[in-house]
C-alpha cells in the first residue's frame, strides 16, 4: 500500500532551476530571497535582500505570485503589502526564534503598562505584534526612525533587546525594551571572536546589531545585513570576521572574491552560525510550492489592515 502511494507521487525534475523558471513564467511569479537562505536558493531568486529591501520589493512587485524564500514573518509582510496576490512560503515551519520570543497576548499585556509610549517594533515579529505597533523598523533603518520621533514622546521598542540597546546608544534615546532575542545572534562566542582577532590581526570584525553588547564591543563595523555586505565590498581590509548568519557569505564572496571571509563561531562546536529556520527552505520545496501553489500565507483582512498601517509608516519614513 505504501509503495503504491509512493509510486503515484510525481518525480521531481532533474533540472530543478529550469523547472522553477518555467513555473515562474507560467504563474507570473517572483522569488524573493533573504541573504540567509541556502546559496542554491539565492542563485535562482529574482531579488535578494535584507528585510528592508525585501519589504520595498514586495510593495513594488507586479507579479501575481510571490514566493518568499525566507521565514514566516517575512512572507506575512509580503501578504500584508499585497492582499490581492498569492504569497507562498516553501516551508510553513520556517519560523523565527526572535518572533517566537514575543507572543501576541503577552506583548499586549506589556504594552498596556505603557499607554503613553509610541510602539516601534522590529520587522522580525508576527503580524499580530505588528498590528499592535505604531511604526515598524528594520535593522537598517531603526536608528533613523527612532531619531524622527519627537524627544518628548516615550518609546516602547520590541521585540529585540539587543537591537534596542544598539539604537539607544546610536540615538541617545531612552526606550522601554521588550526582552526578546534571536537564537543565532545571541549564541556568538565572545571568547572565540577575540581569539579570531588575535589569530587574524589583519581582519576587520563586522557584526549585526542583533548581537549582544559583549560581542558588539569587539566590532570594527556594526550594521544591517545589507550594510555588512557593502562594507566588505568597498572595504580595504584583506579579511573580515563576519558576525551574523553565515548565509550572507555567499553574496559577500561573489561581491568581493579577492577577500577572505571568516565566519564567527557560536558557543557550540560549529564553525559558523546558521539559522535552523532559514535552512528549512530548499530548492525542492521552492519547486513544490510553485507547482502546488502551497503553502499559502493567508491573513484576515482586519489583521492585515492593522499590520499594514505601521509598515506603511516605516516605508514612508525610510
């Protein structure tokens, strides 16, 4: 019985990139991929970017179908901005450890304690948390957005406490922080990074602001994923110790093939730090999602509208 059911399943094509390209044309589909995706997915994407760039691309697309090679909150953001389009996520289990640290019910109770505060939420959160926010931000624009808030208006910042602390240091603004964090960026080893600096004195340390303060204090440059990529591409150092998810190394090496990239290790025995949720997406799942038009992201219209308003404010302020 099992053998018969298996036999009925259509075989995957041998040339997956070619089959994906054909389905894209048939569906008028676009593939958006985050820098942290597997290189095989980055190489077939129509657009690769960080959260801010992908939000802008999602808002501007004319495609009928958006396949988002990223994690759940990113695909939700695309759906919030494109209610009439089909938005697909290759694997619905591709969540986000940071978003998971901010359950909507708990956040609502936390927010209620600060009724006078303007709520700025990092885009790495659920649609429900976005809907309770006044403005959304990304790591690329967080400091600029906070700086635009009148000085006499108190701010509640969620969900990433490390990004919040970094923005406070950049802007001089005091903020109430939700105590969330990213699994990947919290586990970088300060001890191992210091050792890498000793072993590679010629290398610059570049880090994402989601990292802990103990790690950021060793960085020569701190910035969003896109900013880190640009820094490597235009920098004059021969080597870079990269303190963020290792998926970005693929684009860095393409942009700067003559430079040596050293992934910063986490506290465990791995040589680099990969997001387990980002890596759930595969080329096979991209093909199946386009072929079957599933899994599809679906949001109720009241929730979508409530989450859309702070996203639109972010895009206008960026």
